[in-house]
C-alpha cells in the first residue's frame, strides 16, 4: 500500500505479449485491476462526485493517502486546477492535509505530470501484473501458512505489518491508521488474510481477495528479520494456490514500478499488463 516517486517515459497501458492468453486479454485484466482499486475506494463513507471523477474521504484515517484521494477519470480542459479546488473543498475543515490522486488512464496522468510537479506534487507509479496458474519455483518447506482472520495468527499478521511499515519510517499514529484501514477493507470486501511463520515466528503476510475469475493479492510483506529465506516466494506460491482453490483463473497485483519486488514477481511468472499512475503532495 505504499507509494513512491515515478519517472521515465509514458509506459501507460503497454501491451506485452502473453503466450498463455485465451479469452482474457490485457485490456480486461487492466480493467479488473482498476475495478479492484476503485471498489476499495468506494468503501469511503463520503464520496463527492465531480465531472472529472470522485473525491473519496474517510475522516477515520486522515493520515492515509489511500483512504482520502481523488479518483480521476478525465482531466478537465483547463487542467488540474478544478480537481485541486474540488479536493480542497471536500477536505475543508478536516485533518486531511495531503493531496493524493489516482488516474484511471496512466497515459493521461503522464501527460499532465509537469503541471502537477509545478504545483508541488510528486508522481507515483505502480506496475500492474497478472499470472495464470501456480508459479514454478522452489518454496521453503519450513514456512507454514495459516489463516489470520482472528486470534493469535491475526496478532502475528499485525506484528509483521507493523514491522514492515515501520521500516519505511512511518510514525506510530500512521501505523495505527494504516492497520485500521486494512482491517476495514478486509472485512467489507471479503479479503482473506494469511500469516506465514518460520520456525514458529511470524515471518510474512499476504491477503487474497477473490472476485469472479480474478483474485487480487495484497499485503505481501516479509518481516525484516526473515528476508532472503524464501518466505516471499513461498507466500506468492501459496497465494496463487488459494486463488485457484477459490476458482479464480487469474491473479493480479500491483508493485512499485522501480523497486525490487516486481523483479521477484517476474521470476515467478507474472507479466506486466499496465501501470497505475497518480500524484501525491504530503501537505495541502
């Protein structure tokens, strides 16, 4: 659920060659990714509809970008100003100080990138990836996977998420709100959380959200003390296995466009299907 600076050229929704494609093409898979993202945002208690898209607001989590943002379907003819003005109006009188935006169309986001940079925003970019079937990889047989819906496993899930989020330098109040948002989304959409343990200790987490023929993989995190031990690869294998058990043909996820996890996903057979781009300014 983290965002990072983006650069480079306008990759947009580039269409790679996927040798195993049958009835599902990359356009449909990218639409599924956007639908997963949009469905989670639609859980926000306050939704302000505008001609260009929607402002989502959740006063329970004012520090969290993902809970309070603008979903941009079309850029107004006169540029970003109407969007930013609508966001200021929607967030007026609240503790929400950041300004975050997600664009349905990555190419449109890139086209207005310089305009947003001039206004103090930094671009964000994540790579959408998809796979059919189980990864062909060596798993760590000592890693055990358990449902983390409740009890001790749920506490282990939280401890791993807290440790990995803290590694990004988030203060305690942000960590608490991030956990609250995760819990809310998981409960409302039926996302299934899992805890990976190694030698009995909480080592990693992942969640699977089955929806039709697609399953969304999220919350993939390895505790800093257990990295480089095959935990991540094992969790992705198990996530794909559980998606198949839920009768989902495809698994999809998003990963930081310029970070190392996407390279791991590629080695596990995931193919890029497009990008999710937006902008972030930490204070309004």
